[in-house]
C-alpha cells in the first residue's frame, strides 16, 4: 500500500483532466467578473415598482413578435442555466458560487419565481444593500408589496 494522495480517485482524475480543470477555472473567473458587473448594473436599473403586484398586472405597451419573444426567452433561460451550472462548479472552484447560482435562478423561468424573488429581496439586509446601491446611482428605492 502506497499510503500517499496519489492513490485517491479524485487526485487521479485531476491529474488526468488538467485541461478540463483549466477550462472550468477560466469559466469560473469569467463568470465571477460577469456577476460583479451584471448584478449591480441590473439592480440599479430595475424599475422601483418591479416587485409590486400592480407592476405584474400591467401589460406591455408594445407586443413583440412571437418568434422574437421565444428567442429572447430561450436565450435568457440558456444564460440562466449556464450561470446555475457554473455556480455549482464554483462551489468547488474559485469564484462566487452562491451568487452565481442566484443569478442563474433569477434568469430562469419557472413557477413561483416571482414569489421567490420577492422573498429574497424583502430580507432586511438584502433590501437595504440594494437600496443603498440604487441611492448611490441616483435611483429611487425599491417598493415592495406589504
């Protein structure tokens, strides 16, 4: 029995898949930077009433062509799936795994998503942090249903 780390299956896999690990690390770093830029950018620009019931009831003034709408939906969900999977990988590799998973979930479409978003945003420290960021950029605070 050798007794060293070289006999472990994980170490053997890593030694045999250095290129895969290099690509996963690169994807992790790119996603890390993307989330640092995209999340604050989105939070600054989301309408103040985005999470209110009244906002959900309004219809869009301009209706997009169904093909364009479908392509947008597919693209958004594919990006969300990419962020979700990359975030899961980042739980092991360097990067903001949980934040990236959250970004992925927020991009995906699924039943109950709006309720989940409102619950996350309504947490005291989360709402305070978002509104601080919005105030710094001259945007009004988010308004939530009570």
